[in-house]
C-alpha cells in the first residue's frame, strides 16, 4: 500500500475525507486504520506484522454511506 495518492500523500487524502464526513454526515460515522492484506478472493485479512495500511470508514446512516461513496 503506497503512502502516495493522486494529488499528494494518502494522509492528505484521508484528512480531506475525514473533513468531508465532519461537514456532511447526518449520523454517526467513524474511521480506523488497519494493517493487513487482500487475499486471493478479495477479502481483507488483518495482519499486524505484514501487509499494508488501509483506512476504513463506517457509517450508521445508509444515506451517509451512499453520499460518501458517490463523492469519493
């Protein structure tokens, strides 16, 4: 997992996504960093030693999830 994303580092992108959630989400939401890797079947497996870092976002309200997905 690269620390670089379009237009800057992955951390800048996560900051923008978090700021967007604070301004636009109507219900509760959260984000968490997890270390792990994608297996051969498309599932994410947690692994504190190997793999890469991935940011997960979760939403209580389905409308917040849909709006987030359409935006990002």
